[in-house]
């Protein structure tokens, strides 16, 4: 099981995490420190077969990202999307600070295929996993399926197979598998 927390969406000005951020008026009972949120993730991982957690903290909460990776990174993939934004400078900082152990690759975030390839190389040299990802508002273009196979990322995030733009990518993966087989 995996989850995309998108914690930057509920990070407050006070550098806390408001789990009840959509409820107004908000009594503040569900506001947690980064340390408490990390404890909660630890409980999730003990109680459920969690293998991947994406964006567990705000993109600039480097301390808690690093603490989570140190504590849980051997048993769970900690995926940086908002943290890394497929940017080699942020990837290098995350490698140095041991802030995550997987890159969420979004080609249109960084801008070019060349920069995306360099980001993947950096991540792989660091021993990280790489997950090729779609973007919201995606089209039926299947390029990310080809990219995931071509770069041997091993993982693709394109959503539940319930809409044509998602199915197009899964179908392309099946066509690639048929063509390559056991090669």
C-alpha cells in the first residue's frame, strides 16, 4: 500500500501540520508538530502493509524528511515529489541530507527530457527508487510509459485504471511487455 500525503497542502504558517485544514471554523485540535506527524506515520506502517509514502512533510521541512528517512527508510519508500520537483539542485541536497529514498519523476516539472534523465541518474547513483509520474490534467499521450521503461524506473504512477488517459498508459506498458517479453 502506498499513499500520497501532499503534506505541503496542510502545513501552517506556524510550521505545523493541520490535519483538519478543510474544516472551518477550525478548533486546532488536529494540529501536529512534525515530530508527532512522524510518529503517526510510524503507527501507519506498523498497522498496515505500507511500502511507499509520498510527500509526508512540507517541501521545505528538510529536518522531518531526514528524520523519517532515517527512521523508516529501510522498510518504506519515502518519495519526494514536492520536496524535489525533479530539480537536480534539490535532489543533490536531498541526497546529502538523506531526506528521502525515492524520486517522483515528472518530466514537465523540470522542463526537458535531458534534465529528467540527469535527475534519474542522480537518484539511481544514490541508491534511490524512481517512480515516473503523470500530472493532473493528463492527456492520452503514452510517453511516460515509454520513459518509465526506457529509464528502467521500475515504477509508474498514473492513477487508477478508470479513465482513458490512464488506461492508455497501462495499455502502452502491456504493448511494450508483449514486444520485449523476456529480453
